[in-house]
């Protein structure tokens, strides 16, 4: 038997591939009670059938999978791999069944916050800003290339984290700490701030670098501070922004 099969044993490569493919459907049956629990159970089902040939233990494993679960979608392949690794040890009697829910609760909540900050708040914004700048300057071929590279990179990330979680289990979660994604997210946000400035200059070249550009930049920074620090509603900020714009147009006229 190959080393890959040994690493996934008793899950075959085909079973693992089916579980990974179903990770893309985890959010399709989102509900207010269990969040993404039905999708998680669907993704784990081929693995549970292989790990538990007998009906009663398999039904118990399904109930564990159907307990509350919610995280950032980019982390679902990793967590499905980790949970299958835990179920593999549970089926062998190495771990108690309660271990799955303890790990699920801790890992899902932690990675959800990390995913929102790094992926949603930094990486996806970087992707959008670069794509907008390329398209605005008419570099369509470069924009398609950037889109393709980012899309394939995301799929590779999902596949590699799924395989790592399935092979190493909880140990792979400890490896994530060394990636330092929190600090990398902060660095990307600083880069995004520079890209926003470039995009601003591209979209409103008439503002130049004079007082009008300074006024608009201050308005955006003040609005961001009010939303992030003072928790002012975005609806009020939009109204204030429109009012500020109207005053500037009135003064200019």
C-alpha cells in the first residue's frame, strides 16, 4: 500500500476526494439552529460510511457531525479533514466520542474569527483592489491572469489544508499558529490602504492633490474611525458623507 493510502487509512483516496468535493457544499443548507451543521455532515458522510461499517456507530457519528457548526467557508476543508481524523481515532477507540465536539467548538470559533479578519478583511480586499486597478487601466489580460492565479491559489489552499488536517489531525491546527496569519492580515490591510489611495486617484483624477482631495480623504478616514471605534451606524455615515459632498458642491458653485 502506498504512503498516501497509509496516511489516510482506512479512508481510501476516493473516499477522501469525495469528502473534499463536498466541502464546497457546506454552506448550501445553512440554517438558524445548527448554522452549517447539515453541510458538514454531508461532507463527512462518505468518510463516516467507511469508518463505521455498522449502522449504530455510524448513526452516532452522524449525530456528532450534525451538532452546531459554523466557520469561515475557506476553513471548511481543513476542519472536515481534522474531524475525519478525529473520527478515525474514535472508531479505533483511541479517543472518546466527546473529543470531537470539544475540538469542533474551539477550532470552528477560532478559525471563524481568523477567517473573517485575514480572508474577508484583508486578502479578498487585496484581490478586489488589484483587480479594479488593472481593469480601470485597461489591462484586461493582466486582470484575467490575476483572477486565475487567485482562484487556483485558493483551491490549492483548500486542498492542501484538507489533506494536512486529514493526515495530522489536531497537530495540523497547531501548525497554523506558525503561519502568523493575524499579523499577516494587518500587513495586508496596510497594503490595501495604499491601494485604496491609488484607486481614489484613478477614479477622481480631477481632485488632483489639492485641498479637495485632502477634504475627501479626511472624510473617509473620519468615517472609518467613527464606524470602527465609535460604532456609528453605516447608514448615518452615508448620510453624513452625502451631506458633506453637497456642502462642497454648494461652496464650489
